[in-house]
């Protein structure tokens, strides 16, 4: 499908990523349906987006009209029936392969035959999902970064099953929503940014677990000595420690190598429900407006 034919977008999953991806698409002028199995998550997504947009109006980054138009483009829905006329789907649900495969099977049945089905997974290559559909040539990765409203880059990953037309349409789509695409010519788990970041996180956790410094000190070194905009522990809190956990579990399931398991401190945080900003506590503690306490 060519970019000119893309009119309506579906974003599945209205959590941290999906809610903001949907708003980015709506601000880009597309008609968007944001879908979730949880009504509560949809309500939270709407409230959170209203807060983000109000702050942008106050700072003069967006006009009231732009925000009003974007919200008129955006529908919040828990029903899959809304997906029968979409042209481009971005899946942003939980990072569990089997759940994503189930969803893509349903999407393949419900959405029009021409629709592109993309996954925003942080790590899973689309060939692990495409085979449940009858349109593998229309399946690819379109990977946004957190927070999607702010981060400019989007990785588009072409799997061996993805057609050149699908890859090019996805790249063009990313440009049309005012983001910068990088196309990976062949797929690799974790893509570019997260592979590089993963090495940094592993080392940071190693230093913490072995008592060389605490998380604040390690973050300080990364921000003040390496000039990173955010330290690895503050970043894990932002992305969700459960996301780090699932990424490592996924890698472990693929490799069977114990060394790929999430670090003990990550496992402990997930067991305790300390998932970062979204739960008010991770490595740091946050107040109600998600600012470090
Ligand atoms: N959090 C990050 O920093 C980040 C960055 C880039 C990519 N990602 C990827 O984006 C995806 C979503 O991550 P997130 O952090 O937004 O997760 P999240 O937990 O904040 O949100 C997931 C949402 O999906 C919903 N959901 C679960 N199963 C569903 C289904 N079958 N149908 C519809 N909705 C369903 C949940 O109710 C929830 O609202 C993951 O694949 C993750 O790897 C995350």
C-alpha cells in the first residue's frame, strides 16, 4: 500500500507508548483509533494526554486549535469492531510474544486486507509474529522511543517477509508524523538503540549489584561525565522496569542462556511491583505528578 492511501491509523494498547503514539499520529492529521482491552487504561490515557497537551499549550508549543483538532481526530475504544476500516496498525501492547501473536491473528481477520500491521515492540522482530497472518509482506517493526510525544527517532525494521513497498510506506508514514525514520535493512532483536543501550544497562546493574556505587551515583556519572541526558536507572524507571524484565526474559527464552535472565535486582523490583514512575516507585520514588520525590 502506498502512503497516499493511508488515512486511518489504529494504535492497539493505550499504555505508556500507545497513548502517546496515538496522539503523535492525531497531531499529524491522521484519523486515529486508540484501542485497549482495558477501559481503565483508555480513561487514564485520555487524562494523561489532556495533561500533556495543556502543558504544551501553556508553553506555546501548540495552539488550542491544534490540540482541539488532534483530539477530534482521536477515538478511544475497547472494541475491535472499530478496526474494520483502518489502513495502518501500530501494536503497542504488553511485551509478550504469545499475546502479540494472538492479537496479530485477530488483527489479520478484522482489518482490511491492504492494512499494514506494525509492532512497536522494543525487541521482538516481526518475523516472530508475521507467520500468524495471511499478509506477512505487510508486517514490520515500527519502533518509537519513550516518551513518544518528544523523542524524534523511529526505527523501522524490515524483516525477510516484509515487502519493499511496506518498508517504504512505513518510512514515509514516520516522516509524515514529523519523526525521523531509520530503516534497518534486515532484522535483529533489539534493533539499534536498545542493543547499544542494553550493554550500558547491564554494566550499570553489575556495578550496583556488586556494591561499587549506588544507583544515584552511577546515574550521576552517566549524566555528568558521559553527558547522557538521563542515567540508566532513571531511564529504567521512565520506561518501566517490567519492560526491562520482559525484554530479558524474551532473550532468555530465545537463547536458553542463564546469563540472559533479568538481573536479580530487576526481578526483585518486578516481584515487589516497583516498576518505576508508573507505580510511583522504582529505583527512585515519585510523587503523584511523577516527579522524583
Ligand atoms: N515503555 C517503553 O519505554 C517502550 C519504548 C518503546 C517500545 N515499547 C514497547 O511498546 C509496547 C507497549 O509498552 P508500554 O510500556 O506502553 O506498555 P504498558 O504496559 O504501559 O501498556 C500496555 C497496554 O496494552 C494493553 N493491552 C494488553 N493486551 C492487550 C490486547 N490484547 N489488546 C489491547 N490492549 C492490550 C494493556 O491494557 C495496557 O494498557 C511493548 O511492546 C514495549 O516493548 C516500550
